[in-house]
C-alpha cells in the first residue's frame, strides 16, 4: 500500500518520453507512442495498414536506431523485405517480386540492405510460428526492445489483451493493425471506420489509442463534400485516445507509403495456410466477408 503522496511523487519524477511517429499532424493529435501503451491502427482491406507499419518500422529501426520488434502475421519473408525496400527507397511498383532482383533498383537495394543489416530490428513471421506472448516477451527483454509492431493482429488468436499486457509488463510502446468488419452504411461516412465496425475480440478494445485509416481512392472517392481533391490522400482518424472517444481527423499525402503488400495469389495461399493452423481464422474471415477460392468449402460470409 502507498500513500497517495508517494504515487504523485513517483509519477511526476519521470516524465514519459514518447516516440514520435514522424507524421507531424498525427503526432500533434496523439503525442506519439508512449511506453506501456497500445496503439491500434484499423481499417478495411487494402487501405494501407501494412504500409503504415512498414513506414514506422523503417523510421524506428533505421532512421532513429531504436531497438524495434516486428511480428508479421500475413506475409512471406521475401515480400516483407521487398515492401521494406520499396517504401524506404521510394520505389513505385505494383510488382513487389521484382524489387529485390531488378537491375533497375540494384543500387538502391544494395545501399538499403546495408542499412537494414546494421539496424536493431528483430522480425518474426506468423505463417512460420504461432504467436506466443511468453516467447515475444523473452525476445523483447533479451534484445532491449523499445517499440514493437504487430501487423494484422486479429490473426493472433486471443482477445487482444495480450498486446496490452506486453506493453505494460515490458514498459514499451506496442503498435498493432487490425481489419474492420464490413458495414452496411452508404456514402462517405459509411466508408470511414467506426468503433462499432470492430471485432469485439480485437486489440482495439484494450488499446489506449485507436486510429481509423481510410484510403479514398481505394473506395473510388476522388472529391469530398466541399469539392476538395482526394486523390493521393490518406485519412487518419483518432477514434479513441486514452480512454476517451473522440473524432479528430487528419489527411496526409500517401506518396510512396502505400504499396501492394502481396499479390492475389500470395494472399490466397497465406489464407489457406492460416485457416489450417488457426481455427479462429475461419470465423474472422466470415465476419470480414472473405472466402477461400477454388476449395470444396462453402463460401464464407
């Protein structure tokens, strides 16, 4: 037991130092990533959640030299590395398989890989090994990790509290992405993310900060209600901030951040692997309106 004065003195003695996202309008809203807190970025398929994570991992590990951990749930090692290269080097391509070995990009790739080899970055892939909180905690403590990223956290197979526990027990910042459900609303507002669109088992409901992501062009919206051009625009909306629900939107240029993370064939193969390994995946796919192609199973959703 502590007297309240002790709690006040201890809390005020050390000012928490957040890690800035590097996206200035977003940092002005949330202040960056704080130790012990979970930030979740959510949105529909192909709006740029993985690209956001890749952007942030490159910034933390290479630009800032911060000990960084990444759990990639839904991609292969080669495609992940291609994404890392394409973002950092500003390579605009719809074929990530050509990035690593194309003579056109050879100089940029070589320079980037030298930086990446020296970066304090530790990566694990979910399609190879199922998520284990205890294992991840061991890695984070052993490697003195300061910030951890989990792409497509809805595949982890728990109620989302593990990532919050990870942040608190290890005293690090944790950032995760997750998909939203399909919704029945029409119009521009129907395409934005609402907390009610989220799976109740997702990490969002244990999060300190929830950010909804929207890519206007992906939804074939090219001007807003005021006639402003929305081509090349990505919207980030703070849906929850430290327990308070709020609506604060910022629009940023996509530039080279949004690249395709995998081909349709890759995505199909990874889904098939995950359905076989994780019984929760099928129910999630049904909620998200996804289905496996060319199988004997009945369509989902």
